[in-house]
C-alpha cells in the first residue's frame, strides 16, 4: 500500500468511526452535564410531581398545564394549549429547525391513575426519595445522588418522567451549544389514564398540529431485563360480559339437580368451547388471515433477553401456556382472557342452590388485521353454533320459555391493534442511534397491552414507535409508584441523542 493510499484509508476509517461514535459523544456530554445539574433537575421534577393529576380534577389539571407550559416557555419553546370542552387540555410545544422538513412528535401524558392513598407509604403527591432499601433520604443535602435511589410519587414513572427528561435533554444540548437536527414537537396529553376519551376528537380538531411525520410515544416501563426498549405496536382490545340463565328463582339442588339447567355449568362449558387451557382460541376462523411476523420482527424477537425463568419464579408458576413458546412471540397472537366469573357462593357461604344466573367477564386482545367488529362477528357465530339464543337484555318469561339455551352478550367499547414495521427507515434509525449512544434497545414488535396507537397511525399510516423510560418495577397504576433515577438519567441521554441525530428529512 502506498503511503498516500494508506493515509486516505486512515482518513476514511477515522471519519466513519467518528460518525458512528457521534451519538456516543452527545450521550457523554449530556451525561456529564446531567451529573453537574442533578439537583436542579430533581427540584423541577419535585415541583411538577407535587401537583395532583387525576383527569377530571379540573383545577389541578389546569395547574399541571400551567406548570408544564411555564417549564417549556422558560426554555424558549413556542407553546399552545389545545382544548375541547370537558376534556383535559393537550400541551404542545415546538422547536423549528430551518434545515429540517419533517416534524417528529414526542408524546407523554401528564395525568396519572387515581390513587388509594391508604395503600401508599407516603402522600402520593408529596414526592419522597428513598434508597435501595426503601429508606427515605434527604437528596437535597446528600453529598452525592445515588442513581439507584427512587422518587416515589403518583406519575413518577407513568408518565411525568419523560417530560422532565426531554426538558433536561434540551438544557444539556443548549449548554453544549448543540441544536436539534429535526423539527421537534412535544405533545403532552392530560387524560391518558382515563382512556384518552377525547384523543380522537383532538386529532380531528387539530389535524395540522397532531399529524406529524412520526410519533414517538414515551410511556410505559422498559423491558423487564432493565434494557432500554422500543415497541412498535400494541394489541387492540374488546371486552364482553356473558350471562347464562338457569331457573327464574334459586332452587334446591338436591331436589332439582340433574333436571333444571345449571347456569354455572353452562357458562364454564361455553368458556371452555372458546379457549383451551393452553391459551388457544377455539372459535372457528379466529386465526384466519392474521399477519404473520415479518423477517425483521422474527429477528427482533430472537434477540429479546430471556427473562422468563425469573418471571416464572417471581410469579411462582411451574409452566406457561402457549406450548412453552416465548412470551413475546405469544403476544403477536390474539388472546382470550377470562377476567372474572361470578355466581353463587363458596366455602362457608356456599348453599345447595341451583343459581338463577352466572356471569363471566372476558377480554380479547387483538392483532392485525383484527378489529372489534370482526371479533364480535366470529364470537357470536360461535355462540350461536352451540345452540344459544343471544339476547342483549335480561330475558323475560316469553324468551325464557321459547329457547333452551340463552346467553346475554354485552360488548364493551374496544379498538383495533396497530403495528409499525421494524424495517422502516425511522425504526432502524431510532435503534441505531440508541445503540450508538450505549443503550442498545430491546425491540418489541408489539406490546401485549392495549393503547390506542391506531389513532396516532390514522389516517396516513403514520409511523408510531414507543420509547418508554421508566423502570419495569415502577409500580405504575399502583401504590408507591416510583422512578429509579438511573432510568431518568438514561432517558435524558437518549432524548438528547435523538433530538440531535434524527435525520432532518
Ligand atoms: Zn402511561
């Protein structure tokens, strides 16, 4: 090799090595800025965590909006507050970059789940720092801040952490003289925990604001392995209540058993006909036409760290459903969950009675291309094929006398699943930037739970990708909700890297 060629190769290698390391440099700078400003970050966090945030508690929701808006404006962001009568406002803030022609929206929600304060160790809206042994620590006067400490407060994990993480990331970038590479839009919803009842109306009322080129949903906990995570879909859902009927009054089961139909047995057989004990749904046509995992989804599934032995120990279960297939592979399939069965009494309260009715509550989890409507049709066809008369109300005497088998079927509201392809340029870009920043993400093709991702996707098939920050054991929705500080610190780094490294177009 001539000296000249050698030099050129070194130059090329050097340049590409520098590019690849770039998010790593941003991550490092952000992390050292954060180390110098932890107390400021936590002080601002405390203030916003101290504002009660249950959707419907309008005065406090308004206080949250005001506080978040002030935090954004303090940093020079242009804000707007979207409103719909009777709904919690959505706070929106923008950073425009002249060179960029696309806008990426980062979503989080500022409302939290209702609390049962009697179950909390301390007031849900008086944030308290505790160490790894759950002992309270005075972080303000501590010599150093341990990243394993946790802040305890409602919405600490779900979902005010991303809000504070994004703002701290902007501060870190400003301090380093770095600018976002792409137009950023921050969208903070205020009634996610109430089921986002007005999200569809907001998307319809504010199409210009709420139709970015892509959505990054910063909500939920990271993978149980502790690794950062990206999720690319969510299952849809639809629930139903089934009621089977016996005699119109409770009857002595010694005198009438074997002769009068027993509604509890009818119900359990009906459930058995729909799902086996391995989780397989037995309803005809249920798996027809389901989208098979793509090659990139299969590759991502194969790389998910195996946390199942630990989970089995934690839950004290010796075996699993689904032919021992991995959890995340099973989440790519629809599910039928029996949420509860109710009739008669047990133990000391049991009586020798043939009950008048038995009720079950069921939910289905849906995967593409299923919809609540397609599932309803299949389920009802199945129930009718067993000789049942489906009714919507409690049957009267004439219906009871006319049909041998009657079931009341009441469907709940539901919504369809959504999935974003793992091989879209943005999907690849997000994972690449995070990996280069030192946070190689677990990529989940879909999460098992249901969030209305489909609303963000419509109507243009907009990419929607989930980027959770909180620790997996953050007690979200429960008492003693918390955020592990290292998760917040990691979140700040990742936000700083994404804000500066996403391609402008
Ligand atoms: Zn949430």
